[in-house]
C-alpha cells in the first residue's frame, strides 16, 4: 500500500503513519449542558511497516476521559496547546503495527464550552422560540473540537452515527429509519445514520431541534422549523431535481443517495455547507423570489467537487471551491440559459475585486495556492479561492475549447473519486488527459502554471457576455450622474420593475465600485423610490445599506443595525460591519456587543478580528 505524504500543515496528526478508515460516533446531545457526550471509535490502518509506535490525533478543547486501544485501556496524553491547531492527543502503542493492519481506538469524551464547531441556541434565538437548537460547522479545522480525529481533508473515512436527543436529529449520513425510544428516558430517542462514502472529518455534521421535512423532488426533501416548511418548499421545489439532473449530465450520476437541504436558524455563518446528504443552508436563501437558489446549485455541485474529490489541504482550497463555482454556473446555465453563467460570473468578479482590495493586491491570501504553515485557514476565507479558482477553470475551458474541457470533467472526477489531491495532481491529470491531443497539449504546456498558482492579485478579466447587465449599468450611470448634479434623471419605481433580484444586486454593486459615491441625498432618494430596505432578499438589503453608508447617509443606520441582528451569514455580516465601522465605529462596536451571543463562534471570531478587538 502506498504511503500518504504529510502535505497538510494544519493538522497535528501523524496521518502519514496511520489512516482513519472508519469512524463511529456515539453521542448524547444535552441542551441543558450544551455539550455532546459519549465516545468515538476510530478504525485506523497502518501505512508503515511497524515504524510508528504512537497515534497522534487532532484535538481542541475536548474533555477526554479515557482511551482504549483494541479494547484495552491505554495511556494517553494531551500535548501542550499549539495555536491555532489545538492540543494533540498522543496515544502510545505497545509496539508498531504492520502495514495494512488495523487497530481500533475508542475515546470517551465530552465537548466543552470552548467547542468552536457547535452553536447552541436557546428557544428565544430560534424562529418559533419554542425549543432549543444545536448545529455543527466543522470546516475548516473545527471537527477536532467535537472529537479527537485526523482533522485533515487528506484523510477520508466512512461514518456511523448513533445520536440520542430529545429533539429530531439530522446528520451527514443516510438515516437508519425511524428513531427509537431510549430505555430509561422519558424524552430521548436514538437516531442512527450511516455514511458509506468516505468523507473527510470536516464533513461530519449534526443538527438537532424542532425540525420537520417536506419533499421537493423525487430524491430530495427540505428540513426546517414547522412554520417555515411551506416557504422553504416553494423556494426549492421548482429547481432542485432539475439541478441534480443537469449536474449528472455534466459529470456523472449522484452517488450520495438523496440530496436534501436543512435550513438552519439565521445565525448560521455561511450561505451553505455542503455536508453530504443534507446541505446545511442559511435561511437568507428564502427570499420569496427564488433569486438565491444559486446557493443550492453551488452546494449540490459540492457533491462532486469537495465531497467526492477533495483538496488535500486548505492551501489548495480553490480545488474545492473554484471547481464548485464552475459546476454551479454550468448547472444554472443548463437550467436557466447560457447567458446566466456569464451574468453570475460578473457578480463573482466584483466579489473577487472586493476580496483582493480588502487583503491588498500583494497579499498571500490572493494566490490560488496559499502558504498556511502556522496559520488558521479561517483567516484566509474569502471569495478568492471561489472566484479566482473559477476564472482559472473558465480560462482553461476557453483555451482548449468547451467541448474538449467537457470530456475532461468526468475523467477528472472519476480518477479522483473518493480521494484527495493538490494543485500539482490537478495539473498532471489535465496534461496527461490531453497528451495525445497535439493542439490542446501544446496550449496547456505553454501555459504559465506558476503564474496562475502563485501570482497575487486579480487575473486578467475575461470577456463575459454583458447582455443581462448592460441595462443595469445604464441605470447605475444615471444615478452617478444624478449624484454629481449633471443630470435631469428623475428616478421612478418603474426603473427596476423588469429587473430580477440578481440584476438589482449587480446594480447596487456597480454603485459601490464607483469612484465617486452617491451623495447622502441621492442615497436617501434611492431608498424611498426603490424600497430596497423593505426587500426580503438580504443580497439586496445588505448592499443597499452599504451604498448608503458609503454615501454618508445616516438614515440607513437603523436598518443596518437591524440587519446585523437578524442574520449571521458572514458574507453579509462582515462587509456590513466594515462599512458601519467606517461611518460610526462606536455604533459598530455596540452592535457587535449586542449580537455577539447570536453569532456562531466562527463568525464572532472573524468579525472581532475585523473590528480589531483583541478579546472576542
């Protein structure tokens, strides 16, 4: 058996000596104690000829009580904490293990209040305010705060879940059937799930709360709180199965059984998390106009890119997200028309520019391949791996031709199915596939790969089809002229009557990147005439408030503060806090303090850093 190269700098585990092949999690969910307790059983395979006599696992703020190796009580040590990676769990073995042989490690534990992966919500923090709620978010390196593991995307294992809770449970596996009552308990039930497709630790996922489901297709359901079922169902039922079928035609058949979406409470820090079987999604997707279902297309695309074929480390995160954005836009083009792909790419290009400007054009975080040695991957999270990664793949498609690139797509995902790879593996796979095609091979070998992989800043802007944005650009220009005093333009609600939600996003984004911001008076007029503040689409309201703050229009501040207390999605929260801090730092700090317990630990930490707070 080939050994694994230790190519992930963000794990303390010795995964080049032992590899987890199966994981069993037996947890009780205690809402009163706000903790998981139970045990995890890791089945590990030796990758060396008895050259290692210890197992080292990632662990962070986990209370370990005992360890067994092959059924026998074992010594164990938590090594000194090494930020930001935690305190490694060291388990000595009586002797080395022959290559290919397996050992079983059983760890009894409970999570602590410092667990960075879990958020516990009181009934008052939920939509219907009736029951508590908990959910996990393990990407990038937070699974180790739930249980000791090899917390690296370079290791994949199958999973079994046995979870007891007084409330319904969802996990990143296929349900084992109806829950059964726990003997001796008046309220707890046992929920079982199984994940037969090997997954990395960051895709371990749990949620428990007042959850109901409803079908949105022949192999899909939505799950959410009871009062939101119909709204969530309407938002997704028109597109979900079409998205799956479109993706299957581009790559190959979906392998995870069912594709479902759990809509979490509003504090969820991301648009979506691609947990297998159940995407965990922000309720901000539900805008009552189906304008944000591209989030679902994105998370579905992860079923192939990221979940089935994974980046080997977070230094190569673009392999997960760049590919996923590429597939997402191909899916949306197939379902809603080819012009949609370039239209969404224009929106993404603006996000890329924003991210590069925020970091600085020479910053390490603006590269496709980043150096994360000694660093926290969360600090590098931005639109760069998504949009710069997409633009690299888009460039390759245009370079060799779409028909040829379409032949490569299923080959790539078949070759790396169930495995992890880095950028150099991707390059060699692409070159190898086209080695007998003189034209394509010549173009790819002439490509400056190092420039794409290691250059900072923004790549050359592609020539996107602007047919869906031209009318929007014209309207934005009218507002800029109005604000400069050189126009007789009289705004009217009819200006935006024929524009969809995404076109309004482009309109507001265009205003935001203008060299001269609107005047406060023009900003206030825009709000009055177009009614952006009353929109249920956070993509629109968050951008409108940022336009207002950029203009110095303090009339948007009450709405801004209300938005920051109603949604925890970092895409909206971080940018809005940055704008709020520029116009009123004192208000920004007060707003953060008022909502700190509402935000997920990951969001709370990142916003605290954005605001320059040493203690979060």
